[in-house]
C-alpha cells in the first residue's frame, strides 16, 4: 500500500535535474523495462539528493504540490494504478 502514498519519479529523458514537491519518494530510474531497483529516497534536512543508482539529481521545490514534479513527465504512473 505504500506505493499508493509514496510518489514515484523516473528520468527516462536523461534530465540534468528534476524538481520534486516531496522530500520522500521513490526513484525508478528509467521507465520499465529499463528501470533500476525502485528505491526509497529521503532528503531529510537537505533540499537535494542524487540517486545512487542512476545519478539523477532531485531538487526539492516547496512551490510544487506534494507528489508532483517539474517537468511533469518525470512522474511515474504504475500500470496497476
């Protein structure tokens, strides 16, 4: 059930950075079948973090709604959802 409440993001476009409206989220890398293990990332007190698998730089943006991103195309939509 955590999948439904934890936002998931991907970087299939190979962007230098993705702004996110959540400090806790899952990174899936690229879209399946080219994804990496879906890992939980917690920024804690920081405002940016690099995914240890795909090296995507995620930057927290308080102006964005929780669970959204800039660009919007970085939001991962599960087929099961």
